C-alpha cells in the first residue's frame, strides 16, 4: 500500500504523502486558499471556515481545506461557484462586527480580513448596524495581546498559547 496520494486541485494533479491536509497539497501547487485559524504548527480545527473548498463526490461537498485530509483520486475545487459562494458567506459573517474601514486599527493596510474580503469576499459588508465594543489590548499570554473589537474568533492565538508557547 502506497504512502502517497494523488489528487486533483483546480484541474492540477498533485501527489502528496497520505495524511496531508488539502491546504498543504494546494500550497504545493501554488494555489492560495485563505486561512485564519490554520497554522502548520497547530493542530487543525477548521474553526474559521474561510478556507472552504468543494470536494467532489461528498454528501456535504463544502469542506475546510485546513482540516480535511487528502484521499486518492480526490477532486478539489477552490474557485468554482460553490466554493466561492461559501467563502463569500463566511467572510460576510465575519464582517458583521468587524469594520472594513480600519483607519483606527494598527493593522490597517496589512490586514488579512481586509485583503481576503477584497480578493475572495463580497468586497463590502451589507451590515451597517453598530459594531460591538470591548476593552482594548487585553493581555492573554506572554506574547499575545487581544483586541476583541478586531477578533474574528478563529482561536489561533488561544491555540498558539496552549500548543506552542507553553510556559
């Protein structure tokens, strides 16, 4: 039995070790899939769902690329209509309490949410309601400061503190 798996992502064939996540197989092909909660040093959780892709021949074909292992002859689509609509929906939900006009944010111009919304999302939010407000700059770890007004609850910082920066 081979320890290698061959699959197709956006029409391109790739062979990777068994157990590889779709996100890593796509990176091997140079295909960008946006991620927030995923990091190669952290256990996969699929919390933010911004990395959703369509996997052929599945009962529920929209799956998180960061938490789904590849399978032999798997067909994955990252930019077809189903994947695009699902990702736009996720990004739009993330914008409910997060403004895109970020001049007050120290990440303005270098913000993944801003960039991903322009590249993969609706480009603007339909939600014009007042955004929630929280205390600013809460220390949650020795190296991590949380700004809950900008948090999209992907849990990456929490998982980093628990899995990598163990004191």
